[in-house]
C-alpha cells in the first residue's frame, strides 16, 4: 500500500518516515508524482492548509494521502507567525530568513515573555475520500540566540524547558518523543494502523 506525503520538504519527509516506521506502507513524496501540482497554501488556518494539500494529492493520485501544516505561535507576537510560519521571512521559503526575522522581532523582549508553542495539524485522506484530521502541540520558549546544529526551521531557537534543550540540540528520536509533529503523527499512526487492520477498508 502506498502512502503519498503531500510535501517536497526532505526534512519533513525524514520525520514522517521515522514516525511511521514498520508500518506496511510504501511512503512516497509528492515530488515522485509528476502529475501532482504545487499547492498554494491559501488557507487561513493550519487545518485548512493541511486539508488543501492532502485533497490535492489525493485527486491527482487516488492514493492514501497525508499532509501536515505547522505553525509557530509566539505569545509576544500575538500568535504570529502562526499559519505564515513557512514564509515568515519572505515569499520564498527560507529557514535562515525566517529565523532572522523572528529574532529581530523579539529583540529586547525579556525571557519571561518569550513563550511560544508549535502546532502541527496532520490531515489524512483515504483512497475512498474519507478524511481525518489530528493535531499535536508542544509548548516552549524562544531563545535570543541559536543553539544546536540539528533539526530544521525554527528548531535552533525553540527551547523545550523540561529538557533544557532546543529541538536542534536533540536527536531525532528525542525530538519525536516530545515535539508537536511527533504528537500529531502518533495520533495519525493509530488511525492508519486501525485502517490497515481492517484491510484498508473504510
């Protein structure tokens, strides 16, 4: 059984493969299907964008499809960048530009006011068109300087207080246990396992 992930981001795909390890699914990227269009994330919520992507890939492939959308919500910025997190630094997606803009926006903000949370919404569209949406959340704070060389996106400045580490200082296994995407994907995995147990029928 093929599962098509509605993303061309190799970092996200690596985390997805890890989260669904040992399931009898052939995980493929949307980039492997020439007929799958690039999807404009025009939704005003993470849920809307995840569904936009999953539905578009399902229409093009008729396969089991999964998509996610993730937002970083910073208290001092009124919940921004939120749904605009991927392009916070400009229209073209750039980890470096996003990080630089975030640190500049929080310049001078005291530590006590640098609370933030990551939210990931995962949408699954089954071959028959049925849809399931789940969410994962992880709360932390934004550092004033980057730490760590792993992860991607905002990971070098997002500190998880209980571990005293940024996501970029964690191994993939450690990050998956506590992260927003890890929480969401565990919920999605339970749904996929049940679907597979019923012989792929919904």
